[in-house]
C-alpha cells in the first residue's frame, strides 16, 4: 500500500503522481521562480514596506519553501520505496 504525504489522496500506484503531488510540484515551481521583491508583494500587495515587513515576508517565503521541500522529499521517498525492486 502506498500513500502520499500529508492530507493528500492515496497514490494510485507507487510510480504515479497523485493530485496532491502535482499541486506540491506546482507550488515548488512558483517558489523557485519567486524573487525577494515578489515575495514581499505576495505577502503585502506592494514592494514599498518597512524593513521589518520585508523581513517578515522573507521569513514567510522561507517557511513555505521549507514546507514544500519536505513535501517533495516525501514524494521522492514514496516513489523510490514503491518502485521496482
């Protein structure tokens, strides 16, 4: 039996991506292409904020990136553990 990480639906097979997996991969692509200014705009709607707000926006982006990396590692682990022996 294979499962995806988190609250995602169970995998259809050990070598297939679930809808949850696809969503996580999409989020990873968005984060990877995001500049620092884009992270601030995403958080506050403008790039004109204080240094403290900028730091909070960067911290939020880093937190999201950390979560996505963990999810990607879980996907990789599931795919490699469930693959052909």
